[in-house]
């Protein structure tokens, strides 16, 4: 059983930057890949980025490639999502989640076992 807590959401203007953190507690977290997802009002939850348990493999949605960066810090049991050049369409509740698997981490939310409570990101002038 893992517990995940997201922090760092807020309001930012278009073109701005924001950093999200996902703190993970529980046993054997090092065996889990971590993914970031988002859900805007009236839309389905979508994968944003994911990072393997080793940190050696990362995956990005086409809509965020070149703008978002995912990173993993083992000592702090934390996964980060650095978001640059934010657009109004990035507005959503952002969630982190844990996937127990090997290889390139999936971005299919139905395959993730443990979820955080979410943090709101609003991009608006």
C-alpha cells in the first residue's frame, strides 16, 4: 500500500512556470513507476507524464513534450513535474499515481493502483 500526496498547484499566467511534487510513503515505493495525470472539467482523465521505478525511462504526452519535465528523487521519495510555457488548456486537477510494472511506464490511468488526492493548476491571465 502506498500513499501519495501532491503539492504545488496554484494560479499562473500563460507562459508561466509551476512545479508539482508528489511525496510517496509506504513500503517498497522503489518498485513502482509514478505517473502524472490531469483531469479538466467535463473531460476524461489523461496521462501527462510517467517515470519508471529506476528513473531511467520517461514518457510524455504529445501535448506537453518540450514543456514539462518529470524527475524522481529517491532519497526524498518524491517525484516532480516541472511545467514551463503553461497554456490555458493545461488547466486541470493534477494527480500522481503509482504503477507496479517493468519497462516503459504506461500512461493508461486504469493500470495505476494508488492515487493522490490531486492539486489544482489554473493557467489564466
